[in-house]
């Protein structure tokens, strides 16, 4: 047992263990069905795994170039042009990173200075605020109201001031499952025009959007595209979250700063996976089929819950569905989530940790990126509560 003899001034004194780690551990402890943490329980593509093995056997096992393997950056540029009608320069505007959370952290470290304010819409993925704080920034939370979680752009306008350096977007949004509409992006573009505000756009669920709706990525809007840092994830897209590989798209001036941080934090990303993904992206169906694939799972999950005491508004994107338990219990969401895991053997994520002040409500987040059998078993339990 080691014990540090000095004192430590924590940079994140209130961080603790993330709600994702805690609820997953609780699920394991009580042998519960884990609909808490956002990962599939079905396998990744066998073709993709074979490609990784192929490149490992071909000797692609040493450091990759710091910005990423060029073949992969070129494949991303081609995919981006096809979807968003804009072609980022693979040489100066695309960087391969170890997952989206790392990409976000790199952007915060590179682009924020002491006292810079960053607008964050809550409920928010729990890495945003720590990343901003570690970079010396000041999070400025704006709370969105259930069940629609719509952004009040008049309120955003009031929160923007001379200290505002960035706005964090997330669409499709984790945990609410909502998506931004064209008018949202147009209003944002109007607000930031003629400012130095940077948009940090977390678009890891860009391919998981439902009901034939277009993903309104910032790259569709020229005023936003030129000032945005877009974060994407192969882990979310290709069902392999444990690989921790994604990419960042940004104007060359922004990319230069992000790469300056990236080269000293990690330098490069797993080499054979990059070559494999470059090949895998040639099969466009691997990502174009995702809306239909996950919409079927969303519909299956909520259809299985028909007649239960839970209430919901179907998720418009992501692979998360919020369920309102107000007709069942008046307990705090963390307590009810614990009870659901320990007593009923279904794990979920309470929403209060997604707010800076742990704002209480009666919403739980359930991940439906699961096999049919898993969803059927979980729903059968939830029906009885």
C-alpha cells in the first residue's frame, strides 16, 4: 500500500467516479441487464475485424503519422463531401484521435484560455464541463426543459458576452435523444456571425437519426462550418466503442492548434485500425444503413413497453431512450435507478448527473443498442414495475 506524503490540490475536486462507471459496476454486482452504459452487446463487423488483423500481419504496427494515416483522412474527406457537400483538406483539416472524448479534450485544451466562457446545454455529456474546467475555461450552463429539450436562442443571446469563446453543440443529443432542426442552426449562425466564437460540435451520433430526418450538422451551414470543430466517432458508428478511435474536422487554423496539443498528449492512434477503417469506409452501406437499423431497435423497445407505467417521447436520434417514471415513484432519480438495478435487475442512467447542479427530475436513460433478446428481457421486467 502506497501513501503519498504530501498534499494534493485537486483540479477536479468534485469529479468522483462517473455515473457510467458506477451504474455499470452496480449492474455487474447485481447481475442486472445493463441498459446503462452506451455500448452494443452485439458484435462489430467481422469484415472490419479481419481488416485489422490483415494490417497487423502486414506489419502496420508502428507509430502512425501524428495527424493520422493519410488513407483514412482521405476516406473521411470523401465521406464528408458526399454527405455535407464540403471537402475538408485531409492534410490540414482532419485529425485522427483516440475517441471523441479525447478529441473534445484536445479542442478544449488547444482553444481555451483562462477565463474564457463556454456555453453548455444541459443535460450534457459529463465530460464537457471537466474538459472545459481543466483548460481554464468557465462553463456557462443553459438548462433545456423536458420533454422536448429545445434550445431557447433568445436566452443564448443573453448569455453571450465579451468573454464567450465557445458554444458546445451535441446533436443528436446524449442523453435526451433530441436533434437540432434547420432553424436551430440558422439562429446559431446569426448569433455568432462577426464574432470570434468557436462551435465545438459533438456529432458522434450523426448516423443514428430517425424518421427520415436529415442530420443537421454544422458543416451544412457555411457560417458555422468555418468556425466549428466537429467531433466524430468510429466507435459509435461501427459498434466498437472499445477501440476508442474518432476524428476531428476543423479549419486549418483551428486544426493547427489542436494538433499542437495532440502531438504532446498522445501523438498517434492505433495504426492497423486506421488502415482497416480506411478500407471499411469504402462500403458506404456500413453507415448509411444505421438509421434504419437503430430505428428498428428504438421502435422495438418502446413497443415492448406499451402498457407500462413509464412515459416517453420517442428518441429522434442516438441509441438512448428516456423514460419518465413519475407515475411509478417520487424517489430521486439516482435512488430509483439504484432500486431498478438492485431489485428489478435492469440498469439505466439517471439524468441528474448530466446537470451541473444535479437538477432533479424523473427521467432515466436506457440504451437500446442491444440484441433483440436483451431488449425483450429488459422490457418484460419494466412492464411489471
